[in-house]
């Protein structure tokens, strides 16, 4: 693999960020791009260039057969001025794991990490300066061969772009209402539910839209076999704090293995909590709520970091926690992770990767 070629703008644009950054609506001036073609030696011609529209055939296989995967992570500016990536190795591992399952060629972890670092350095002026803000990093890989026929593509493209973002919930760290659905299925075990692939998110849109019409922020999915066990929320893994443990659904192959999820598990165990990755039925949650053994529910994910849940509705039952204030444990976790991101406390885990 050759060195990354730089094709930068002759003059960088003046960065004028909106006061209230909506998630994923603003993009920085440059992006990274690399192509795959087995006949040309695999991944080749890596470059960072001006952010622009793609020139791609209408017959590109991604449009017809859905070979598309992506990732999401963040770069943060710490209080001492350093720029860091949060656990990029885990996101790159997951990208290649998704690639294997979707029959997309894996990409060198070193290339992806170097591309992320270089891109952030080039567009560092786009980093918002406010607390809780960051540069969101979106790698996406997709089939680019112009051909019709159900088979793996012979050519692919990997793009990495940056988006300056504010807090996922601009109104502040407030709890959100969640609807449990058994009307739809997001994914099944032994399928591609544990891949960060476009089709999984397309499958969630209808239920998400119906939940929003009813006043709920997101949908909590149940398993696709028995419609009985908690799986994940649309953009988050889920945690349930019972009286004697904190539980999160085990990785059965139908939910995404979240990087924030694994970070929260480690932090909680270091704090002395009993944390179990296991099957959690909605009936167990309902019964614990009625007996007073259910304390708090929260979600974890790159975009929001931690989302405290204000109320959970399943069929005719409404489980109300606190509609005004985020839960105690969720708030503590959010503050801990934000402090690690921003360098306010020592990174005792070595999760931050310095961009030098």
C-alpha cells in the first residue's frame, strides 16, 4: 500500500460552524478515499481530497444488493489542547468483522488509523470548542462494481468523512422515552444483526417512525425468535439496573457489539458493580418494575454516549422512572466517559489514542 496522497484545497474555507450543531448535518472540508480492485493488487490509491460528491454508476452493486458497512467514532479535543481518538482500534476491528460477514475485503487497520489521524489533523479547525462537542468520524465501505447479479462485487470503495457535532441531545442530558415493540423484528441470530450494515438500519426505520408519532424517542427491539428478550435500541445497546446487578443483553449474534457498551461494562466492574451479560426478558423487567427491584435503564452508544430512559412502554404497561432528571448511574457514567474523552481525569485504561 502506497502512502496517502494529499489533494487538498488550495485555500481552506473559513470555518463558520452554526451555533447549534445538528448531528450529522455539517461536514468538514476533506475526506479520505481508497479503492479496492483485486486486479490492481487490492486496496490502492489512498488519498485525502476535497469533500465532494461521488461519481458512481447507477449500476453500482451497492444500490442493488446492499453490500455496505460503516462505523462511527469520535475525535475529542482535550482540555490541554491535545486531539485524541476514543478506542479507534475497536471500531476498526468491528469494521473488518462486518466486512468479513458481508463478503467485503478487509482493510489494513494501520491504514485506517493513519487515515483518521491525518484527516483530523488536516481539518482540526472544524473541531468545536464547546464542552460535549466532538468530530464524529464516519468510515463507510461499499460495493462499487457496475454490474447486475447477486454475488460479491469485484471492486469497493472506503471513504472516511468528518462531521463536527454537538451533544446528541441538544436540550441537555435529559432522559428519553422508549417504546418496546413486538410488531416488528430488526434482526435474527445467525444473520447480520451484529454487523454495522446499512440494511439493519433500514429495517428499523418503520418502527422508529411509528414510535415517534406516539411521542417516543426510539424503539427497544425484542429478539426475532421468541419476541421475548431485550436486544438493543435503534442506536444504542441497553443496560438494566436491577437491585442486585446491572444486566445487559448478551451478544447472541443479532445485536451490535458496541464499543461504548464494552467500555461501560469495564467501568462498572471497576466501580464494584455486579455486571452480567445475559438474556433479559421483557417479562423480567416488567415484574422487577412492579416489585420495586428495577432501579434504572439506560442506553450506550457513540453518538449519545449515555442515554437515560425516562419511561418504557410495552403493550399496556407504562414503566415510569423520572421524566425530568436522568438516572443516577447513567449520569455518573456519562460524566466519567466525558471526563476521559476531554482529559479531565487520567485515562487509566489507555483508551484515548493521541493524534500527534
